C-alpha cells in the first residue's frame, strides 16, 4: 500500500483555513497579509501562489475555495 503525500499547497490551504477559523485572518484579507505570518518562508509561498496564478491583492478566500492543486493540466 502506498501512502499518498499531500501537495504542499494543500497543507498551506489548511493552515490558512485554520487561521481564518481562529480569526487571526479574515477570508476577505488580501493574500499579502500572510507574508507577515510566514517570515522567512514567505518567498517560497509567494512563488507557489504566483505559479498558480494568484496575485497578492487576491483575497485569502480565493485560496480556500481551490478544490485540487494539480501541477499538471
């Protein structure tokens, strides 16, 4: 039996959902607010988000509604 590893963006999405649920962030906040929470790791996540077509002005809710993070189309 092979264990399937979750895409890194799935983990990122879950973390953001948790931050929204705990009221640290609002789903209407712009993605750039996440940078304040991720510090040194932000460069990596910013690149990932840009690769998936997000801009820093997009609301966090746009990330939360993604159903699948596929690298290949």
